[in-house]
C-alpha cells in the first residue's frame, strides 16, 4: 500500500512551523488515542500513521530528508536489503538508530550515505528581511586532497582491498538472537584499506577548507524562516549525494518597529496640545517619512493605521500595514511662562471634569462603584 504524505496525515502545510506540527499532532493523537477508541482498528491505524508522521516531521534532519527524498529518505529499512521486515511488534527503526547512530542511508547495499544537512544561523536587520537582500556566507567544507587526488593513499601507492571484510564493506554482527549486517569498522564501508596513508590528508582523501556562498534572502522572510541551498551540506560518503544547507534567518530587534507577521507596530508620541486640538505628525516608515492626521481629542493608546506600510509576505505580493500607537507626551523642562499658562488652564478646567476629562470621569465613577 502506498504511504500517505506525512504533511497530509497531520493536515499541515509543507512550510508549517515546528509549533504548528506539534499542535496538529497533539490534536490528532488525542482524537485517535487507543484509550479513547477501544476496539477500533481504524483509529489504531490512524494513530500509528499520525505518530509516524510526527516522528519524522518533528525532527529537522529527518524532515529535510523527507522533503527531498520522500518516504525513501526516512525509511529506516531502506538500504538494508529488505532485512528489516517481519519482526512482529518489534520497533526495528529504533534498533537501527542505536547501532548506526541514526545515519541516513541513501539506498542500495553499497554503504552509500547521503551527507548530513547543515544549518547556518543568519542575523539580518528588519529592513533586510522586509526588502530582501543578498548575503555572502563562509562555511566550512571539504575538498579532495590535491596530494593524493582523493584516494587517501600516499602518492605513488594505491588503496588495497580491505582485509577485514574482503572488499564487501559490510560484516555480520550478532544482536541477541538475530544477526544483522553492519558496516565494516576497518574500511567504513568503502571495501578499501589504506596501508600507506597520504601525508597531507592522513588517509581521509579530503581536506578541510572553506567556501563562500551567495545567499539570496527573499523579501518578506521572518524570524526562523529556512532557505534551502540544495547540495551545499556535508558531502555524501561513497558516492552518496551531499546534504543540504539550511540558512535560518534571525531578524534583529529594530529600534522603532516591532513586527507581527506582515504588520509593523510603532509608538507615536504626540504633544498633548496636538492630542487635544488635532493636527498632523510625521512618522517614519521603512521607506521614508509619511504624514499622519491626528484627530482632535485623541487619547493615548489610540492606533492609527497607515495602509501598505508594513512588510510584504514572503509568498505573496500584498503588504501589511503600519500600526501607530499614540502616546500623549507629558511636557518636561517647562519655563515659568509655560507653567503659568498650564496652571491657568487647569484652574479654568477644574470645575468641569465630566466635560473635559472623560477618562478621569470614568475612573472616578468606577471608584465610586467600588467603594459603594
Ligand atoms: Zn591526501
Ligand atoms: Zn572493510
């Protein structure tokens, strides 16, 4: 029977976050849990399916392998010559990961391994995230040793057939009452043994170096988004494909704006005269200053929305909005003349709190209710 897509099983999108996956899993696991569905074969099958999908998608390495190779990329039995089937009630996958350290296998009997995926954390500014940018990164890499041309054998000599495994690359290993195939510990599956190692790479055939990559960050990326550079991860073994490099974006805190999805939020301080009388203030956006009309009698906490001045979605072309949160500012460092005018203002306003200070009035009313 063909296996269902793991994302479909959990009912999430392919770009779902770790959190979304966890939530979807919890919901479905509750629904189909055997304790709640006694004697339902259908629920039991569903529960297993959901559990399996979650085990893969909740593990970033397995998820990446699944994204690239589908079920073949994460099947613990792939590459073991079909020897894993038929142990009733026995979780074979766990045993393999214990013995082999969870290495990913690329299929076939020849110990072809896909290289590991690498993760690169990249800090970018909010402006860079909003507009997109191109960055250069320097990452460790391996290249074939130029002294031995990648063979690992001292120049002038050749690798010999491995004496431990006779060139098969594998040996049998007993695990309790059954035996399984295991990679040859001498040649690590290559079937070759180097008796006279190259002086430069010490027999590895490869040397460590660095490479510089250009990374295109698309406009609209957000905290934790992943950009995949296919084949730029660790090299595969014995001809296996290289892993991928995942660049994970981290957006630095901005001094003015706070981001919430496509929307940006900022504080908008206005003088109390502007707040009372109305007026216009200039506020910054990611692409320059814009004017915002302030209505008369504006209170602190009121939010003015500036349409289209947020951030573009990474997948769409529509922009979010800029939300300006009004803060009415108390004037400081007043001159004698200013103080005089304020005292006068206060004196003529005092008698009529209900008219001039709606918040004070509402607060006083609440206090009255509270104290009876
Ligand atoms: Zn070498
Ligand atoms: Zn060997």
